[in-house]
C-alpha cells in the first residue's frame, strides 16, 4: 500500500518523539481534508456555474433581446445546475467516504487478528523511510502502543480516521458556489443596458474564470497557476462565442 508523503526522517529518538507529539496534536487543529474537500467542491461548483449559465444566457441573448425570456432560462439553468452539482458531489464524496471506511475496518480487523505481522509491516515501512532497523523497530513499537490503528492508517494508507470528508458538506459547498458563480453572468446580462450587456457579460465571465482557474491550480498544488487560468479563460471564451453564434443563427432563422 502507498504510504503518505513525509519528510526524510531523522533517526534521532528525541526528534522522533517530537514528531510523534506533533502528529498527536494535529487533529486538534481541525479537519484539514474536510476543509480542502469543501474548497475543492466550491471552486468546481463556482466554475461550472459561471461557464454553464453564462453560455446559456449568452446563447439566448444572441437569439432574442427579450429580458423576460433570458431571466426564465437563467433561473432554470441556475436551479438545475445547482441541484446537479450538489447531487454529483454527494455521490462522489460518499463513494470516497465508503472506501475509506472500508479500509479502516480492514486495518482494524488485521490489527486484531494478526498484530505481530502488522507490527513487522510497520517496521518495514519505517525502514523504507530511512530509519535504521533498531530505530524503526523502537518507533513501530512506540507508535503501536500509542495508537496502532492511527499509525497504520497514516503510514500505510495516508488517511486519518478522524478526518474523513463529509458528502453533505461537499454537496452544500458545491451548490452554493454554483449559485454564486451563476449569479455573475445573470446579473451582467440582465442589469446593464442592452447595448453593453453581452460584451460586459463576456468580460465579467472571463475575469471570473481566470480567478477560479488560478484557485483550482492553487488547491491542486500546481505551480502553473497562470497557465491553468489562461486555459480556462480560453475554453470559456470559445464556449461563449459558440453559444452566442448558435443563438444568433437560430434567432435570425426564427425571424426569417
């Protein structure tokens, strides 16, 4: 099993105890994975809300200048999109949560049924991390006495039994972010005068996409944040141009 990334270990017992104490207090600082999961869902939800609703309202605006029709289509796209994002996040994170719980149950059972084998496995993992055999065994015994399950979950699987993402939290974050993102193109297309509504919508949407692209790369740990933002802006611009062109052609055909 793949272990979580750690720094190159110092084989000094004093240093190891210091790290062990740090691992012990980390859960008290908050659920990092839960917060990161909500942020990820929010960024994805906002991005989808911006792109999908903007493409919809721009396409309708290309076909008709009727503000009432644009508002009805925008409201329908916002409602359907928010519900879809929430459901998708809930199902996805629920599957992840179920998988993590299954792994925790398996590791718990193995520790109960074959504690010696599990201890040897932990010793091997610590040796692979750079510890000498004696220090690795002493550390494995110490970790096992303190919290065997937490040690094995961390070193073998890279998960924390106290830090499992919430499906409902991700669903709510995604839906709210979708609504927030969708409101940008809706307000940009409906509030200003008709003559500047479409170009203003293009501008607002592309700036918003640049921000969400940068944030997505930041949360994903990518150093190429500007590249990610530019990629999203180009894709969004193409989507808006395509839907506006299609709407304009359909509108012209209807009038003819």
